[in-house]
C-alpha cells in the first residue's frame, strides 16, 4: 500500500484507507482511483499528486 | 555573450509556483527568476479558509520558504520586489530604479481584493484575506477576540463563516443579496448551505449592507443599511476580487476584466504571458484552482518550446463548508435550460438541463455531494478540444 500527496495542499491519499467520503473503498490502489477524482481539500486533479515514501 | 536571457515570472502564488514546478519537469536548464512583492512563502491559497478547522495558524499553513523553493526548483527568487512597469519593447521588467531583462515574461500576480467604502473611524479593524501575509495579520488581530462580522456571502465569506464557527467564534454575515453565493449556486442549494450554517450558529443579515464601522470599547460597532447594529471584535471583508490589470494596461498590454490572453496564455505583447487570478483566458476569468493548474501545465510546455493551448475540462468547484459539503459546476453563462431540483432537507441535487435534455451544470449539497464526480462526467468540457 502506498501514499500519495497533493503537491498543492499537502493532503495525503493513503491507499490503505481509501477515501470513503467519495466512495473510494479502503485498499483502493492509486491507479484504480477514478481519473476525475479531485483533491478533497483544494480541488486539484490526480495528476497533481506525487507518490511519497511510506512513513 | 550567449548567456540565455531568463524566463521571468512575477508572482509566487499558486500560479507562479505551479508553473515553475511544471516547467522544471520539461526544462532544467533555462534560468528562471521569480519576482514577488511579498515574502515568497509557498502556501496553498484554498487552505486559508480552513485554518481553524485544521487547527493551523499562518505558520502552520506555510509550506516552504522562498529559499527552500528556490533550491527545490532550481530558480532564483526575489521576495519584497515590487514591479513598477514593463518595457515590452526592450523586454525589460522595471522594479523602481532597477531593470531586469527577460526572454519571456509571465504575469502571475493575482487579483486585488475589492474594498467597499465605509463610513466610520474603525476602518483599520476591517480585514481582507487574499494571501498568507493577510492571513497572518488577521490571525494576530483576532487573538483574544470572540466575535467576527463577515461582509459578503460569496464562496469565501461562507467558507470563513464555517471555519470561524469551527474555531468557536461568534459569526455574523452581512450581504446585499437575498441568497448565499448568488453567482455560483442555484437557490435551493444556496438555501441548504444557509440552513446548515445557521444550524452551526452563523447569523445572517441578508439584503442589506454595512454602512458604518465605528470603534466601541476594544471592538467595533457596525451600522447596517436596514437599521440594525451589530457588535464585533473585527470585520472580515470578503466582497470579491478584481484581477490586477493596471500595470499591464499602462504597458500597452490588452486587458478587459483581466489581462487578456488566448488559450496559449499569450498577451497582446510578444513574449509576455499571463495566468491565474490576473488573467482573462479566452474571455473567461475563473478564480479557481483547476483552471489555474490546467493553464500552468499548458504554459510550461509553451515556455519549453512547444506552443500549447490550454483545454479546460469540466471543472467542478468545491465549497469548503464542512457543515454542508457542496460542489458546483456552474452552467456556461449563455446556456439555455432550467434547474431541476431534488431535495431532502439540506441535501440538494440540482441539475441544469438544456431543452435537448443534456446536463450542462449541477450543484449538489449534503449527502448528494458524493455524486459530484459522477455528475461531472455528464457535463461537457468548457473547451471541446
């Protein structure tokens, strides 16, 4: 499971947790997150997220 | 003398930094100089209206110093440098008595807040929050206070109202229209946000304006047009933004509501580009993050030698009112059609449907907000190609 961070606002998408508020189940891999999913905090798209090392 | 003239970018907000981040993915060599009138600290502007909810002050919202951004991106950054003119013939930026030669110039200097003219002796207790520097000043002024009056019930006014309530402050909102966010939301959705903000304890005074702000004890008294008076510790003015165009105009660069650029972000002057809150792109002034990021990506390609036009997709706007999650994709202003609304308490789903039955826009609140992505797939992109 990896984590991805929004380069604009720093929000972290954790594959293990998913994003249930937007219907993305825990365990959903980044590549399976819909292409049109938007950062819940600042509204940018998936292309503005970068993979980060697991802390 | 073959030294390359730099790309010069005016502004280190979301537009300036996003552009450089994208540009450096394509070109690591061309020198880049970023000039900014403020401190050059990198931060995410949409987060300014979430400080209390996320328990972050101005330092907490700051992401990186200009020094660290300069190192990370391989650029030179000059904070506290105010541009006073542009000499487009000489390809020079004028900074007081100094000049800076550019190969290509990007204007990403944002928008100014609109200030209302108010009567009274407490003008210095009226704060506008349009950047991190403003936010720092506001938080310092608010320390020890309990009551905030917000002028304006647009997106920013509503977001701050929610955030300040989450921070435990008493909040009054004063605005001239009968509904919240009138240019953004259809009536039913606006009503839903209003009733949830009221449930949270926000007091609305709509259909009226603040006429006078006078000192009273350690705080202020506001006199409204409808005869009411309110007490507060300070006032937040959130009545709108106006793209900064003056310097461009005086340099002979075409401007309308914003600095006019085509889809390649080119102004009327050679080698001068604009994006973000100061720009009117192909006739549109869109002060949101998604259009800005799309412009940054396109312009980065152009600056690296491949002229690229921006193509706006479907760009929903999320309103950060956690008490009533809201997303909206406004129909184009000229679009024909009508709103069809489904409502269950504060959960509203409104679709803007054309006579031919196509969905051209939507607004969703409450439990319908999760449908934003699905609905956005039905809405045609702003640019078809």
